[in-house]
C-alpha cells in the first residue's frame, strides 16, 4: 500500500466544502438576520425588443460626437432618433 496515493484520497473525503450550494428558503427562520435589497424602481420594464447594431466608422464617430455634444448616452440617442422618425411618419 502506497501512503502517498492514500493521503489525497483521505483528504478529499474529509475536506469540508468552502462554498455550499444555494438552497431555497423554506421557512421564516431561513431568512432571519438577512435584509432584502431593493433593485430597480419596483415597476417592471416592458422590454419588447432588444437590438445590437454594428456601426461603421463614420456612424460611430457621429454617435460619439453627438453623445459628447448633448451629454446623452448612446442608447438614449438611438431611442430619440427612433421616436423622431416615428413622429414624422404619423
């Protein structure tokens, strides 16, 4: 019997896990001492469509410049363009 091969096997069997798998709370006692963290505004967003767009160099430059000029982020600039286009077509 080789003791060097037995050592890791015994250590693995006796080692306690450092991170337990999460388990659902089943009783009021499970959440004692814990605090709920609010996320968001309490109003679920109605996300109908999500789009990823690849812009060419000129479009990217225009978008960056527009964001700097207006102080509006890329997403809101694109949304404003869509809203403006919709309003013109109505």
